[in-house]
């Protein structure tokens, strides 16, 4: 095994690792950050007999990490990148005939193995930082494992990670041996400073940075969720940090390479650096001189929503593993400090590990790559976490819709053309269609803007971004323009030259995302997408005044989604490019504002209405049902409840409360749910709430009662009660219990209390004097006769001497009159 001048903690584990790979075809290496696994292991294994002079492919999750790893290994050998150690990333390749170690990004490796399944000339594939669990890493390992099992038994696979369940990965690799390194980490003091949730994250971070600069020595590494927060934090620090020896250095993927290198390079003697970074600085990267870490506890991740076929950016709490890794960056070279912007108790609430991308991503690229591999069911490959069935189904549906897969989920000729382009399937399909319209060059430039963040600035309007992109002088922009030219050549390969159709940027974007064609609605900036999702732009933007848009990127959860990238679109372009998606039909719907059913002839693309005109309505049952359901959404209180209709409902509710089934449920919830059954049949020929009459409600409610219950209703919950005198007294159904108000003389002769509901409930009696003034309320008339009647009688005789007041009213004759004269 090769010897090295500078010792690293990983050196102690190298003999065990060498032994494992001599004896087995796979191994797992678990080593903490700073152990040196990324740059030492490939060099240590390079001359082992089992390599037979073949190459070692080292996978890194990001371009910055790949460049840094390649540069460090080349320096260790006293060489330049491109000699023994090479680099292969999207925006640059440095390899030669001498190259034995190729450091590649995970996406590049996927294309390498798909183009050459045998990986000819490759002795081993090393998956570095596998704990990040990117979709490309999971797919790359599954394909490499499949190739190892069926085509290359001699191929070595090594999975390396800092925080990972090594046993679980080992089981995936046929119980491969697990080698561990203790690593070397200096003590890191953790200070939980918390954060007021009402305070913007950049304000809180800036305050802690100023505090840390005053309290501690050394450079600072600050973790923020995204580049927007980095820019705002940098602006605040430019105002608050007056020390000229302190340099503010942003670090994110969209920066030019020179700016990234400046951020990760050591601060000059006598100076300090504040590196404001995204998760790009979380692993595979040592920033010299950093002994203070400030962690916002946040990260920005893509979240796929299969229901709408949309990937949005979401800001989430980091996992405990990520927080620990960020903290460890402070102890790489000396004891350090970590400030956390959350309370100590909050650490326990963090998820143990980040969610693997395969469980939360758009799987269309994975399904297309698997089809190119000859696998129609990706779940048949050996994934550490199987891809979710709903996301797979959504991916297959999308690929079938754009013609990339046939009915058996196999790759079509068009699918092969799409896979030849190193782009997500939607953007590849846009480029192919644009090439057929003579617009390959501009479509490729649009694709470049969408896959490489930050090109052309951050303007929401992609047309403005494209104008700036084609003029930018930076190295990254020039590299992407050259790459886009290559994509355009690939897309037009074998295609007869076409005259350009002059498609707008919005039209091109719509070829990739027809489900994100959007129409303005409501307040300025608010739009509805063809997939039914709502979103918004800042109202002051010029795009906010456009009636139609093509949306390419969106952020935020439903109800608070923001459009990040879009372009204007015209109705004619929609008609020309998406005619097969446009549906024309007559629609009948309830207009809540007009409180009426309206008919219209509509042409729409998904949820986007392109045109409409009113049509007359027929007196069909469907129209009545739409009216009924529309009224239900307004609430039952909107209906014209007359006293009789309301009383009928209360009578029915009374009997259900007394007996239960079989009496129907007439509560608000039940009537709302069943309104199509009881009310709609009564609304024939009606189209508006104003046309509904109380009689319709009465008929509808009575229709809920079969014949026997209808007969019992009037008997057991009557509207009137017949007194012993023969008087018909109205029952009051407005109170909590049904009651009547009646002069006490009309109840003489009653020895039992009147009841309802077949004797289950008493009728509440409000007893009145001859002047119709209340005497007493009772639910027990015989008890009243026996009890307080004597006292009432004595008082009433004095007040109303002309009326009879018998001592035993239960045996007296009822009357509505006063005593005859002379008695």
C-alpha cells in the first residue's frame, strides 16, 4: 500500500480496508468528517493488485467537493489535475491517458454506467459521502450493484460515509465487511442562542455573527438555507462589520468557480473570513482556518408533489445528523465553537437523518434511466430504500405522455433521444420538440438557465435572464453556453434543418411544463396553474400584469407558493403548441357570487380557462342538483326557511331525538351532505337561490319520511294540541322543548300530563291566568294539581273572582268562560 508523508486519522483503517477489498468485491467505510477518507483512500488503493491498472471512479455529491477532492489528491502527488487524478463534472472535464483516478459528480457517473454498463477499464467505484442519499447516488449504486452481479464480478464497490448505518448498507451489498475509522476531531463547544420565530433568519444570523466576531478568534462558517438568505445576510454584515480585516465570503453552487475558490481558501495572515454557505459546505470540504460555526438549523430541499406533478423548493429543519456534521466543521483543525439558532431542547425534536431524496423526489429521470438499463420496474433493483410506488406511477405516466415509454414501460426511440441529452426528461422533451420547430439553440439556452442556478441573475422573468445570460462574461456562463450548444447539436442530430418558428421563451418553457401554464386570477400577481395549483408573483413585477404565463419554478407550500421563474405566453402559442391538451365542453356550475347556476361553453387547458361564453340552461335534474349543492356550500341558513318549514324540521328532529332511527337526521351536517337527495328533486326548472320557495323546503323534508312516519309525525309531533275544551292550541316548537301556552281553566278535568312522541316526551305547559298572564310552567300537571295549585288558587280567586277555581281541578269541568251570573 502506498505510503504518505502527512499522516491522517484514516491511515489506521487503511490496512483493514485493503484486506476487505482483497477478499471481497464490496466494502463499507464509516469515517467521521476530517478523517481524510475522501482524499486518502483513493490514493491508498490505487496500486493494489486487484486494480490491475484499472481506474478508480470517486463519486462526490457536488461539483465544488469534486474539484476540491481532485485538487487535494493531485497536490499530494505533486501533480496537476488531469494527470494521475482527473476530474469529470458538468462544466468541465480534466482527464488524460495517464488518469487513474477520476473524481466525478454522482449524476455524471449515472450517465457513464448507462453508456458503458461493463465499466470497461474501471477497477472500483467509490461512493463518497453516501449519507447524503441523493437520488443519483442511490441510482448509481443500484446500477453498479446490478453490473457487478451480472457483468463484472471483479468490480469493487466501496461506500464511504461519515454518518450512516453501515450495517444496513453492508446488507445491501451481500453482507459486505464494514471498516470504521475513529477519525480525529477537536472539542467543539455548543452554544444554543435560540431565535425569535418572528425575526427574519438573516437578521438573527447577522446578530450572532457580530457577537461571535467579538467573542471568538478565527474564521466563521455560517450555514444558511439558500442564496437569497446569504445575499441578505451579506448586505447586513456589510453595514455592521466595520473591521477591514474581516472578509465576507458567500459560498453556494451558483457562484463562479473563482468566487467559490476564494471562499474555501484560507484567510490571509492577520485576516478573518466569514463564509456564508448553503449545505454545499456541509461535507467533503474543509475550509482552512474555520473554528467557529453558526448554524441556522435550516436547509432548502426540493419536495415533489405527485398529485400535481410539481417539484417545489421548501425550507426545512435540518436533521440531527446534519446538525452534528455542521457542528463538526468547527473542530477540523483546532478546538472550536458552534452557535446554534435554536434552544437545546429542540435538538431532540430533529429527525435523526435527512429524508433520502428517492423518497421525496420526481422519479421520472430514474424511471427513464432504468428503462435505458433494460429494467421496466425500478423496484426490482437493489435500492437501500425502494422508490415509492405512487411516485413511480406518476413518473411512468409522465414519460408515457411525452412518448418516452411504450405501453410496456420500455424505452421508445424518442425516449432514447431524450436520454441522450443530459437533462431531466421534461427539459429534454422541450429541446427535442423545439428542435423540430427550428428552435433548438434557444431551447438549449433556456434549459441551461433551469438546470444551472444563478445564470442570468435572479429575475423571475426568464426572458430577462436569457438576455443577460447570452452576454455574461463569467467562466461559468461561457461553459454553460458551450454545453447548451452541444445539447442543441445532439437534439438536431439526424433532423432535417427547419426554419425557426420564432417561439417565445414562454412557449419554449410550456413545452417542458404544459401543466404549469398559468392564468391570472384575483389580485395582481395571483395565478392558477393548469395542474390546479395556485401561486403568486410579487405584484410590482411586470410579469404580474401578464394574463398568461409559463411557470418553470415554484417555491413554498400550497396556499403560499411563490413563482420563482416564468415567462409570458400568448393564447395563439397555446393553441399552436398544445391543441391536443385543450378541451372544449359545456360547463354548468354554481356561481356563489350570483347565487345562481350559470352555463358556459368553455375551452380550457387543465384548470386554465382559455375562453368562455354563456349558454342557456335546460331544466335537467343535473341543473337542479348543481343548484342544491351550490346552496349547500353557501350554508343552509341561506335557504328561505319560513316558520312552517323551520317548524317541520324541528318536529322531525324532536322525534329523532326521542326515538332515534328510523327518523331521518335533519341536522345541518346531514342535510348539507344529502341535499341532492331531499332538495334537488323539488327544484326542477329553477336555476337561482332566489327562485327557491319555503314550500320547496317543506316538500323536500317531507319526502324524507316514508308513509308510516309521515302519519306518525302529525300524531306524535303535531303543530296543534287539542285541549279538553276542544280548543286547538298551537304548539311552540321554537324553544328547547315543545310547549303550549294555555289558560289553566281549559285543563280542568285532566288527571294525566299531555305527552308527545308516543308518550316518550312531556308537552311543556305554560299555564296562563284568565288575562293570559303566566302562572306557572310545568312538565307534571297532576303534580301541580296536588301541590302548588292550592296556593295559586287562593291568589287567582282574589284576582279573578268571576272565574271558577275548584279545589280539585282534576275532577272539574274544563271551561273557556267565566262563572254564570249569580254564582
